[in-house]
């Protein structure tokens, strides 16, 4: 479960829930940490800035969090309406996924993906190592 650092945890919780449809599962302290339910079966921890934990600097991408959802196009439009910065518009990929990329209020990058076709990895250059 990733831990992402935000300068204002409570503001981030509200924004992520409203914009991306996440739900808060657990709050720890007033602005210390929060656990959010994300996508179908995912979760993420939001942590506050403290010690050497800092939030991203805009225009620097150190990570992306991928979340599986049901409807990429509708999700993207809702996120855009709520003020998310859309980095990459929804697109269908040869590996059978439809995806878009957004940046949140603190500069974290999120890739939202839905499976649209079952494609053998060998068809697009992947090598399946285990099932």
C-alpha cells in the first residue's frame, strides 16, 4: 500500500474523495495520516509533511500510482470537472487497457485504467513470467 505525502492531509482527503471517488477508511490524528479506499480493491495512505517526508515538487515526477476502475472516460470527465490536471487523455492501448493520467492538488500522478480486451502479452512484446 503506497504512502503519499501531502502538505495538508485533510484537504487532500476531501479533494481525492470528491475528484477521484476515493473513500476515507481511517483517519489518524487531525492532519497526521489517513487511509483511503481506492478503485476496486486498492488502498493508499496519505501522510503529512514531517521530517524528511515531503510532497512532490511540481514538474518533477518520481512516481505514478495506477488504479483499476470501471469506466475511464466517465472518471476522467468527472476528475476534469473537479479541477484535476489531466496529463494524458483517455487512450486505448495495444495491451488491452484504456487509461488516462491525472495530477492531483499536490502533484502526485495517478493513472486510471480499465481492461477493455484480453490480449496475450506476446502480441505486444510482453513476456508473461507467472500466472
